[in-house]
């Protein structure tokens, strides 16, 4: 039998090619666990999304992944930790709409939203409903605007607090419509909704998932929905744009972020994993059941979106933020 002196070397080459051909996400990143920071306490929408994607991300990355809730200061506590973390891909975070508004609401932030934080992917978005007590006279958004214009500062709206998604939508609506509604801060969306149903305040805004059971039961009336299109879960509710304010659009959105300065290969790896999770049929169905849609994006698209959000809220909120 002839000797085959090159067979071992050939085998090594072939093995290397096979390993190199495996998806990057299939190769373990580190023996150390990954940390998925969450900007709010357990049980909220951001936490629910994070815990939905975390096990699947861990499987794809072949990495132990720990959900770490660090609530407070409209997400700035968790974001400060992220900004100071090593850019090695082992610390990532789920944020929501407040992330883009914080620069307008806070003059002395411990990090730079656009320079210290990098986008991995957008996660999901969900529209909000404008809700009023059934006894409140306006039957549509145009009538609400007209009533508010003739009675500036007379009517209250409830939110989960300054900087919350409810607050941001209501303030954007006020500026867009040129009206004056008085903000009443609650400890959460539930108490605000309860006071609208009880008649203590007339107006609030809330996600479709949280609103529709009460709309269907007649406990509140939905005047409009904030998305670009009508929602399948509320097909009879017109959009804000078609009701009164052409071009108006607002979503509660979430995104996956990381520290700035990560190697490009790590950014691509994380983005590929998040995209794989969000395009799984069962994941999409879970989000749809919550009235949301998954919105996977490239890191560049994520950064551009957040930059646009920061600009939007600086324009909308900075005058009122400066006066506080």
C-alpha cells in the first residue's frame, strides 16, 4: 500500500474549513455568561420581551444568558451600566421608547446616548390607543382637539409618569394639535386607566393589548390609534392621522443595544442571533398575541432610528424640559 503523507494535513485543512463554514452564532463566545440588562422591573412590557427572546438567544449563541433587571430613572441606571461595560458582546440591553427621549428630559446624563451606546437590532413595536371615559363628550379625536382648544388647561390626561411611553405620546399629541392638557402622573398605566374608567380623569393613552378588553367591555371609549395603519385587533378605531392630524405616527418601540466600540464581527454575530430569534414563527406569533410586531433591523438601521428618535424628542420636549 502506498503511503499518503499528505492525508493528515489534508484532514486538518478540511476540518478547519468545516469549522469556518459553521454559522458564527453556533460557536460559543465565552465561558463567562452574557448579561441582558432590562431597564424596567419584572413584569412590564420590556421585561416580557427580554425574557421571551433570552432563552432563544442563548441557544443560538451557545451562551449562558442572564436577564438582569436594573430599573430606575427611565432606564438610565441600566443604560449607564451598559455604557461602562466592556465592548466584548457579553453585555447587551433591551430598551424602549424612553431611551430616545431621555436626552431631552435630562440635562446632565451620565452617558452619551448616541456615542456611548451601539444598536444591535430593533426588537418590536406596538401602537397606542387614545382612551376616554364613556361619559366624556368627544366622540372622536377631532372633537377632543376642538374641546381642548376652547378650554385650555381644563382637561387632564393620566400617564405612568414623566418620560413614560404614555407621557411621550400625549405630549407629542399636545404639540402636534396645539392644545393644552394637564399631565397627571401615576405609578403605572393600570392606575391611570382605572381613574379614567372611574371618571376621576377623562383621558389616557395605552397599548392596544392592555386597552382592548376594556374597550370591548365599554369601560372606556377608544378615539384613535397612534400607528400608521389601523390595527387588526381594533379595526374600527381610526388612526390619529386619518382622524385629525395627517402624518402623525407613534409606536411604543423596543430595541437591543450594546456598548459602543464592539468589534464588527461581534456586532454582526449579535445582530444575526437577534434576527434569527425575531424571524422564528413562534416568536412572531407570541408578539402578535400581545398586539405587537417584530421589527428586526441592521445595526446601522437601529442607530439611525434612535438618532431620529432623539431628534424628535429634543424638538418636542426640550422647551418643557428646560422649564422644569
